[in-house]
């Protein structure tokens, strides 16, 4: 895959590397001192641990891009995150949880 395209599709497109730093800086500059950093990020931590339910839009796009997910060079991250069973190549469906 061409270098420039990696940030648009695949695991590198899933997050912004400096997002946490940016959030911290926004809180430092604009936030209320009586609100702790941990209280701001705790809901996200809980969502990561419990998982997030797959809705219609995500399920639709997983199905739409299934060949990219299964065809990822080197295998791995996308299929591990978004599959029910990698051996059977079954993607997550509406109501499943992503962790």
C-alpha cells in the first residue's frame, strides 16, 4: 500500500497519535481546575473495558470494506478487532461488542 494512503485506510486511520496530549492541553488552557483529568477520561476507560455495541453504520461499513479488512497486508489488527471468528472470517454484526 502506498505510504500516503496508510493514514486513510487500515489501523493507522483509527486514531490520532497526539489526541490525548491535545485533550490534556485543552483542559489545561480552558478547563475547570476543580474537574480532575481522571474524571474526564474515566468514561472512555470504562467504554474500552466494557466494549462498545456495534450499530448499523459500523456493521454496514465492516461489510462494505470486508475485502480490505481480510486482505490487510500481514494480517492482523483490523481483522482481530472487527471479527467474531477470524478462522471463519465472520465480521462483527449489529449488537456485538467491540473491545
